[in-house]
C-alpha cells in the first residue's frame, strides 16, 4: 500500500497545515500557510493559502500518486453551498497538480479524528470560540454552541476575556480596588493599572478602549486569566471554574448521561497544560466516568486519515489511524 498517498489539510483562521502520507504511515511532506478560512478571508485568498500549503506538502511528491484528500475547515457547509468558493478551492487543488477527488469536512470532525479512531463520540473545542459536537459513523451529528461571541461561545477565550473585563468594571463601580487580574487587564487595555480619583472616569475610558476594537479581540486576554489562575488568583480561578461548567453544559446538550464513547478535547485552551483543561477533564470525568478522554492532535494527519477511509484497500480504519495520526503528547 506504500505507493498510495493521501493528503489532508487542517484549515484555520490563522494558519493552514497540509500533510502528505502513505498508507504505511510515512510522512512524505508537510506544508504550512496563512489563514485559509473562506468565511474570514474570502474564497480567493483562502484558496491561495490552500495552494501554498499543498505545494509545501507535495514538494517532493508526485501528485499523481495522491489518491484522495480531505480539507477540514470551520464553515465547511458554507463553502459547499457557495459555487464561487468551491470553484476557487477546485482551482487550487488542480494547480497543485492533484487530479483525485477531495472531501470537505468541518473542523470539529477533523479535531475529533485527530484524537481517536472511534466511529462515535463527542468533541469539545475551546479556543477563541467554543463548540461541542457529536460524531456518529465519523460524521458530525448534533452540535451545541458555536454560536459566536455575541450569542454564545460560553467558556471560550473570548468569554474569559470579556468576563475578566466585566469583573473589573464591577470592582470599579463598587469602589473596590482591582485585584491582581484586574490590574493586569487595566494595564493591557489602558497602558496603566492606575485608577482615576473618580473611578467612573476609568470605567468610561475602559469601555471606550474595549469598544474601539473588534469585540472578538477580548479573547487575547484569556492567557492572562489562565496565567493568573495558575497562581491561585481568586477572580481568575473563579472564571476558570465557571468556564469549565459552561463547556461541560454544552456537551450535556448533545451527549446522554452515562455515555461511554470517547470525548476529544480540542482547541488551545483544552489541549495544553492549563487550569481550564484540568477543570474540564474533571467535569467530564464526573459526568461521564466511563468515557475515555482524549486530546486533539495533528489535524492535517487526521484529515488525511479521513480521506483514506474511502479507498477500497483500507479494511482496518483503527489500525490505519495508528499509522497515520500521531498520538498527542
């Protein structure tokens, strides 16, 4: 089977990763480019990044050896429903020298497949946003949250940043001196941790500093919340506990109590050694004690594995997953 090559792409808002692998697990090439999400960047620019990543992965590979490919990205349904966007991706695929078909799947499915080969389970992703999804027969089934910063994404990086600012505003309204996290947020947004003699002046300036920026920019405060929680800062620790509860509740909307299928945790807030990851694992273990907890890993390799499943010579998907998809460390 080593002559057969599959290609996978994990397309995000800030980066695009591609991998070319044989069915024996040999990684022939990798490629990386900028954000390739057509919803965020437009179809033409997204297709350019896709092509850059593909050319990197295929730099030493004959494209004629590639038998199947998968592209994983957020908003896959929107791409499939947009003829112009799909045409731009088709051109990028063709310009990379590929003549095989490719499939498009949501990034949640790719994240799930990067953590387990089980055909059914649940994936929970928390980064800038947050979403939970059920998987059945390696297809996305029910989805919870992922509603965006205005209506949802509870427990996400945006949520942590917004709540840190709200706690700071409450302290200022009440005449309380900001705590450690509050002073850090003030410094980040205002350039100083000093509070005006009339605290309302600081409140008004803080509100202006926040509203002048894109709302989702509040997600950049999340690392400060996480770092403060590590030290035991009480406001940050409380936010982490609350965020974990929100994320577990999102999973509960789509996952029955007592389910034993795997739960895959993905996104920057849940795959690293963070207090939020630990709190979510504790919540999940309490609610679903028999369920394996897995971490999402190499999305491009997982996308390549999904592509390979449609090939007739693949008769043991779990064994192939072991060969193609590195176990997250």
